[in-house]
C-alpha cells in the first residue's frame, strides 16, 4: 500500500478544525486534501475521519484512520472483505479522559455540581454536613484497564483512593490494588464508591451494566461512563437512579447522542451530563496527526500499521 493522496473527511471538523489538522500533516509526505460532503473520494488512497459513511467502502480507499479510539460504528467484515485497513486513535486519550472521569468523582465528592447549579440561581447554600466526603476514603472500580482505564486508575490512585479493576487477563496494573476477571464483575462493583467504565463497545460489553449490576452496586455509589453509551442499559440506569439503588452517575456517553431533550437524565441533580467531550482537548489534532504520520512512515518502510483494528 502506498499513499500519495490522504483525505481528511469534513466530519473531523466536529472535533478540531480540518485546516489545522491538514496543516499539521503538510510535511508528512502525501498531498493532503479536505473532502467534504459530496466531494469525490476517488483521488484519495487513505482517509482520516470521524464519521463513517457507506460510500467509503467503494471509493477505492486502502486505509481509513478513525480519529476516535472507539470504532464500533465501522463495519469490520465489509472493510476486511474489501481489504481496506482500519486504524484507530487509541493510546491518546488516557490523560484527558482520566481527568474527566476523576473530575466527575471530585465533583460528586466535593458537591461542585450542586454549587454550580446554585450559582446559576444566585443561591448561597451550604451542603448538609454529611453530603460531602473526602475522595481519599473512597474506592473506584475501573472496568477495562486499557488506555482510558489506566488513565483513570492512576489519577484516582494519586488522590489516595483504593483502586480495583476488571480486566480480561488478571495481571497487575500500576495504581490498581486488585484486579478481577470479568466473570467477577458483580463482586468487583459491589464494594466500590465509584464504578468507572472504560471498555470498548462490542458484543461482550453491550449492556454489561444492566439492572443486576446496578443492583449489586452500593446505594451510595456513583457510575461513571466515559466508554460508550450502550455499555450501560440506560433504562435500567434511570430506574436505578429513580429508586435510589445507586446515588448518581457521571455520563459522557449515551445510547442516543445527542442525549434527547426529554431524557430524564438531564434533570437529575446527582447526574452530570457531558456531551461526549471527555477526549476533547486542544492537543487532539496533533495527537492524531502523530499516529497518522507514524503509519505513513511505516507504510513507506514496508512495516505493519500501528493501531490496526481491521
Ligand atoms: P483500549 O483498547 O486501550 O482499552 C480497552 C480495554 O478494555 C482493553 O484493555 C481491553 O482488554 C479491555 N476490555 C475489552 N473487553 C473487556 C471486558 N469484557 N471486560 C474487561 N475489559 C475489557 O481502548 P481505550 O483507548 O482505553 O478506549 C476504550 C473505549 O473508550 C473506546 O473503545 C471508546 O469506545 C471509548 N472512548 C471514549 C472516549 C470519550 O471521549 N468519551 C474517548 C476515548 C475512548
């Protein structure tokens, strides 16, 4: 495979400016062109994209790079049948998503979300004496210990929390005090003050957190989801919040995005909603460009692609 023209799909603009990204790759070798809706893709050998469109399959592309780590929207079998390589952007979000997840934990523990809501109404109101608690006393169970999970675990550990994890191969991980296999998920979540989800969405993880898992959690526990919405059964989560089976949730991802205006999740004080923004930061474009540049180098050297999914 050789890349003489690299396309930057217009959807990338939902995360960072396409022109800034194009300029970051100006010295990478191939000519780089932004392709917007309706533009012909056939001059491109490879495409960097946020969205997936069916026309990618028949445009003569050899390689597609997803600017997201999660590639659940791409049809793996069709890509494989057409010998189109798919690479993703895992490895670049551990710090910022870790900060978002632990930031949500800090908000719940220190009641920052409530103070901010009060501020919007101009209300000076102290929390009840036993509403706020120190994070140091709490435990976090991180489900999935890849890039995101490790980013969450090391930051939670640095704040003095007891950190456990759920991992398919139960080998030790820095900052994680105990590791459980997925078969022990109920046991793993049962003791945690925070359960943070950091797994990819696939057949094994869809609905991984449903009514039974939420029932297994402590009534004063919080669920943090920075992975993908369908990893959680959202109706069961709403029920668990309404019945008091868990205390609250910090949610960056949802079954339907944008979160519909009539979702009951918008109105609950103990729910923090962020718009799938945990990975967004002003270095995002450069971090993706680094992966793309490395893969262009590998292709020139006849080496295999990094971050290859298909
Ligand atoms: P990664 O591949 O580095 O890590 C995923 C980890 O989950 C791997 O270690 C894998 O072994 C583990 N895993 C898979 N199935 C499991 C299971 N059933 N039980 C326990 N562990 C399991 O990926 P990552 O970069 O950490 O990203 C993880 C996911 O988070 C992505 O696939 C994406 O969907 C999502 N994500 C969301 C954002 C955001 O902005 N909210 C940003 C980046 C990634």
